[in-house]
């Protein structure tokens, strides 16, 4: 099964509540562990930026579930690639909260200081998500 990586961004829906993030992470980590999907999710109380990696089938199935989730809207794929190795082995879904999104960190990957993944190149989003690995612990779920 080929390895693939998908990166998308989205915006919270009007019905989104702060508690939803815990629920999203619990479900994501449970399902992803079962399906050998790994990745990273970043959230700043307005936008999501997420990387999913795994088999082509598993990544696409997961993305289809995510597309139908009413908790977010305006879901835009930023990057989709066949890859030779995973970047997030060990992260059933890493989570980077807003507190780590400093101005300097955001400026490194985009033209503006506020986090807005819709204005980012797919490759910048990939590099930004990769850098998050250094800021969040592996196995957050345990
Ligand atoms: C921003 C966001 C990220 C999500 N990430 C994942 C994910 O990585 N894996 C996953 O299985 N579900 C994820 N979900 C949840 C799915 O949209 C969906 O609720 C879930 O796959 C349904 O699982 P269930 O059929 O076991 O209830 C995410 C939802 C949102 C809003």
C-alpha cells in the first residue's frame, strides 16, 4: 500500500464549541491508531491545519469523514503527495495548541504574522507542521 500525505485547512463552524477539540482528538487518535494513520493537527480557535499520512486508502477514507464533519467548514486541500517515509511515526495525531503559535513561528512560514493557513503555500504548511514536531511531545495521547 502506497504511503501518502494530505494537508488541509478549515475554519470552525458557528456551532463549534471549545470542548469539541478534546472530542476530535480522542476520536482521531482512536481511529487513526486502528487505521495506521499518523499526523499533526494545529488549531488557533479559528482555523485548523492538519496533516494526515498513511496508506492511500486510509488517508482518503479519513479525509472523507473529515469533509463531512459539521464542526468545521470551508475545507481546502493544500497539499497531497505520495511519500516514501512518514514524518509522524508515533503521533496517532499530534496536537499543537495556539499557545505555541508565536509571531516568529508564524512569520517563518507565511507573509503575515497571524496564523492563516489559507494564505500559505502547501509546502510552507508542510514545513510548518514538521516544525511542530519539535514543539509538541510524542505520544501526547498516553
Ligand atoms: C479538524 C478535525 C480533524 C479531525 N481529524 C480526524 C482524524 O485525524 N482521524 C479521524 O478518524 N477523525 C478525525 N476527525 C473526526 C472525523 O471528522 C469524524 O468525526 C470521525 O472520523 C468519525 O468517527 P466515528 O465514525 O468513529 O464516529 C476530525 C474532525 C475534525 C473537525
